């Protein structure tokens, strides 16, 4: 029978597999893995709430606007937006619907493929993006970077650089 502390942890945290199971993380691995998941969850919730309150945008919407801003002529096919963001095409389409209704993007026919649609950043979209990115960067600075020592930042950069080589330099 599992100890009360193991049972409490296993019932409170769906990522922990109880003693009766074969697969288990070490205590250190559990601290790292659950810490990563919880940090991501809490940060994205807080950053989303801040962006929603100040700009009426989600993190995903800001990323889409940012991808459009960085693209040639500030236009991308919806399928390319989906691929670059890691979101499904249907999710991208719903976000673009919302952004289009606000006049931040506009859908255009794809000149190379009559079945495909492009999304283009509008002037209003670029202005909202600039303000939203400032909010986002300040939030990340306050809620994440300011909580870490320089040596911890260097250690995280080394770890993530090994797990996903070139991620920061390939970000467009």
C-alpha cells in the first residue's frame, strides 16, 4: 500500500505515478519535470491574462501577429502560420477570424493557389502588436527572468540549447 504522502502527491498531481506502477521518476527528476510543467502553466496563464486585459489578445494571437510582422510583405499562408506556430490550421483560422474582425489582419487569396488563403498584417495590427509585445516582454521579464540569478539563466540556456539546438537563432 502506498504511503500517505505518496498517495497525496499522486492524487494531487496527475504527472506522478504511484508506487504500485512500474514507471517512476526519481525525486530529482520529479522536481525538475513537474517544476517545468507547472512553471510553463503558471507563466502562460499569467501572461495570457495580462495580454487579454490590456490588449484583448492571447499569447497565440500575439505570436501570429509577430510571425506576420516578420514575414516578407507581412503576409503568410494560413498553413505556413500553422506550421511556424505549432498550432493546428483550424486553431490558426479561428484566431485569424478574431483578429480580422478587429481589423488587425486581413485574409487574402493566395496568388499561387486559389484554394489557399493568406493572412496579412494591417497597419492597426502592427500598432497593436507593438504595444502587446511591450506588455509581453515586460511580463516575461518580471515573472520569469527577474526570478532567476544570472548563473541560473546561463544553466537554462545551456540545457535548452542542448535539447533544442539553434532554437533561439532559428526563431523568425
